[in-house]
């Protein structure tokens, strides 16, 4: 698996990075319906960002192909039924964000026996035949978080570190933690830092993270130097706990991901240190190009499919997309990527920061 | 038992049974009736049966209060920070959100129904509040008011629908919760969340009363409670009931005063009494007065014990159902508002933190029956505090997710089983 984050390149390239490479020509000869299967209603990015952006990209590359968006509402069983219905309805291809990565093999097997190509999107789909996979990669996100946190902690001399993980047992939680560990474990082993509290956040719910951090602060009598969360939601919970002790902005909070508007506001206000941006438009575009290639009987461009992923069944040709670290210095990269506008970000307290007054 | 109780209810005048009800501390009609009927046979029954009966009556808070004491001892021995003023302050704030939703669950459980939409109502109402305050730029109090009104409105709709169709409430309300989740998603901006940091909305949970003001409130509360108890006592004497000043006024007022003073002392050592805690207790006190001393409040118990008897007595059962669901919706909405104020924002994950199950658990742990007709608003306070004390301790010590889930499950099973045991006792 590719491990570099191309952080420097991303920072330098700016807007140019976010325009899709090797854009394909529109192919009006392709027809039929394809299905984009979303996992749940709580991970808002899939509904608000990935879904619409995929539809947009498909309209560009294959204007006569209809895209159906269906949401499994968090249930792997429901997703399987939806996939069966799509296959029965004669879908041409399935783009699958697995509701539960470890039990998606039923869908994969049924699609295979009906000769329907499946492209896994962002979430891995384990133990079954899969045509392609496009993802930012949880491991890669964790590595980006860990690297940023490790460097900042080394620079600041922080010693006592609290860690908040995601939902215990999730594939995503484990991969993010593993990525962070690559950078934090050496510091723990050398004694440079000490983990004073660590816990899993039930369902990644911010209010659960808030309670965990309140208890961590109580246990340590506020003596923590840094917090490493696992996404923007858990970071927001930690910041809410810090706020009630008047410590928000005094203890750095690392380990964000998703570039939520709230997180960007906290970054501008100095309450959160960093987040990881996944330019959703790039992933949606890459998925659309892969689907169009498959529908046209071609091999997807090598610029997109740049690696492999072992899903337990086979080595799946995989496209890894770059993630970008965002801190106070480059919030504009989020705007350039077309994820949010300044008008989205500059609301409430954040409207008063210099970045919002330009 | 229910039939005996109905006869009793028919025979007595409104005022007379109010006084009877006042014999038990919180005054549930059903209990007064059951005690009046079984009183003479008490000595012939086994110790177990008498124990179960005591749990249903005057001593119904005893097990959970004892449990809280044991929980405190257990966790304090593992980490002394557990009983630090700061952690007690944490516990109070952590209790408030679940407790407020549990408060709404009480009238629903009293009429032997269930509302599985409370978490969704809370989340959607909080989102509406953000729309009003953040998007429309209106005053914060207007936002809170519209949230609570929305919750009550959803409650009325649910209550009306259930009353009319007599469809099982657990499925209707579950359906409503799904629909509300959809509504909430459509109300959220494209960014998927509202951030309310820096708005006055955060003051609801973020405010601590100045120490002198906290003490003043405590003294006023104790005085008010003492006056109420004394009025009850006077009425009971006038009605010719055998009650003593010590047992009817002295003991409850003394215990309440000691508990309240203790908690104010501890909270004052940290940041002071939190405003949200005062609002929560205030709401509970008002609600408790409503359920124990007003006609409609008592009807809640009556409907839960024997709905058809109430209907035959000429009271509109549907109206009581409507009222219970409206109250539940309003409390759930306010719980959602407090949750948003605490977390400093609202997102699609609001209400996904197990609030629904915790609220039901809290009410049942506190002694409100799932089978209707037995319980009190104070059960929401005590129950929510008990389960918060446990989860707070487990977070503090750093138990694994496995232990936390198993404990939550065991707690629900235990509380429900005790409830069933007490409900099925021979009358």
C-alpha cells in the first residue's frame, strides 16, 4: 500500500491539485442505470458531498446514464436488499459504500453471479469478488494525523497526551489508530510522551467523546498537554469538554479528519490544531471515470488505479487518492477544493477572524 | 387490584383521595389504595412479599438510593477523583440531558405507553432551535421556545394518532422517530451541522450560579418544601388520618435539606450550582406537583392502572393520552436543547448517543413502572443520576467498551425485572 501523503506537494500545488487529472471525454453512447449505494444517514459527507458530486461527474462523462442514489440507513441487511433490488431492476453497475465493510460479501457475490460490476467506494468491501476500489484510505488518514501530531508535539515539548479513538470494532477505527500509531508509538516507547488517557468513542458520537474527555480532565486534574482525536466529531467533543474548563485553545487538539465546517471554524479560532481534508469531489470523479471505463468495456486509466488492496478475497485494483492536512495556514485549500465556501465557514464566532474578513 | 382501586376511586370525593394520596411521600393514588386494601393482612404474609410491597410503597426509592451510595463507594475506592467537587459537577451536568428526556418519559410510562421518538424529537427540536437562532438571527429564548413548542406539537400528533387508531405506540413512535430523522437531515444546512459556540444558547448549560445565590435558592427550596409538607399534614389531620408531624414533615424535610445542602456545599467548592441543574430540579418539582396534586396529574395514574374504568367514569382517556404525549414531546425537546447547549452544536449524530434507551432506563431504575400507574417525576432525577454515576465512573476508571456495554445491559435487565416483580405482587 502506498504510504506517502504528498503533503508538501499538496500544499504547493493548491488549486491545481483538485482538478481531475486526465479528464475523459463524454461518451453519449453509454445508457442504462447505475446505483450508488450510500451507507448511512449519520455520515453526512456521503449524502451532502459524495453523492451529488458523483452524479455531477457521471453527467459529465456519460450524460445518458442515470444514477440512482440509495441509502442503507446504517443497516448491512437493508443494503443487501437494496443491492438485490438494483440487480433485479437491471442495474449496469454498482458503486458501493459498504454499510458494514466486513459483511458486504453477500452483495459482492450476488452481483458477480449476475455479472454486474462493483466498484467499492471509500469503505472497503471484504471477502468477495470486487472489480475496483477507490478510496482515500483510513490508514492514510491516520498516518497524516499521526505525522502532523507527532511533529507538532515534538516541537512543543508536550508530554502528557490523551487519545480518543473511534467506535470500537470498526474497521475504520482500527485503521485510523494504526496509522496514528506508526508516528506516536516510537514517541511513547522512547518516553518522549505518555498516554494519560485513551478510550473508544461509542458510535463516534461527539457527546460520548465529550464525556470521555471530561473524565480524562477530572482524572488528571487538567494536567494534559495535548489531545489526539480520531475525527472532527470526536475532536469537537474534546473541545466542548475543554471549553467547560476554560481550556479550549490552551491544549492543542490534533487528529481531526473530514474538514467539517465546525472543525474549520475551531481551527480558525485556534481551538483545534488540524484536520485532514479528503477532497470528496476528486474521489467522486475518480469513481465516475472508473465506472465509465467499465461500462465501455475499457480498463480505467492508470493515473487513477495506482495500487492494489487485499480485501481478503483477492488483490483488488485500487485507486488511492491524496488527502491534505489542513491547519490554520491553509484553510483556503478547503475552499479551493470546492468542499465549502468561505460563506459556509465564516459564520458565528468564526466570522470575526482575520481570514474571514478578507 | 386495579378493580379494587377503581371502586375506591369512585367512592371517594376528589379532595379526600388527594389527601389519601398525600400519605405516601410522592402521593400515588394506586399505592394508597393498595395499602389501604392489604393493610390488615400484612402480618400473615411472607417476608419476601412484605419486602416487595415496601418497594412498591414508601420505600420505593430505597434500593436505588442505596445503589447510588454503593456506586459512590465502589468508584471512590478506585479513584478518589470520583468524589471530587469537580466530578460531582460533571455528574450533575451529565445527568441533566438524559434526566430531562426521562422526565418526559414518566407521564408516558404512567399511562402504560412508550415513546421511542424522544431522542429524535430532541435532536430535531435542537436543530429547529439552531435554524431560528443561527439562520434567522432571532433571539435565543425564541429558539428555545420554538424547539419546546415543536416537541409538544409532535407529541400531540403522536398522542392523537395513537388515541384514534389504538395502534401500538412503540411502532407508531418508532415510525415517527425515523420520519423525524429525515426531517432533521433536511433542516441541517449542507455542512451537516450547526455550531452555536459564542451564542447565548451555550449559557443554558455553561452558566454557574454565584455561591450566595446558590445558597439562597437552596434555602428557598427547602422552605417551600417544608411549607408544602406542612399543608399536606394539616389537611391529612383534618381528614382524620393518623399521621405524625415527625414522619410526615420532619423526616422528609430533614432528609431533603441534608441532601440539598450537601450537594450545594460540594458544587460551591467547584464552580457553583449549575443553572441547568436548577432548571432541571425546578421542572421536576413543578411536574411533581402536577402529577400528585392536580386532577389531570392524577388521571395519568388512573389511566395507567385501568383505562376502561376511567373511561366509564366519564373522563376522556384520549385527552389524557394526548396530554401525556405532549408533555413527553416538550420535555424531550428541552432535553435536546440542553444537549446542544452542552455540546456547543447540533449534527446528524445528535440524539444518536443512546439517549432513548438511557432515558427509559433512567425512569425505570428510578422506580417508574413500565406497566403503568406507578412512578413519579423524581424517579427520572434519581434514576438518571444513578446511571450517570455508573457511566461516569466507568469512563473515569477507563473500563473497556466491552465492560461498559455489558453493564448497561445488565442494569436494564435488572431494573426491568425488579419492576415486573413489584408490579405482579399479589394485592
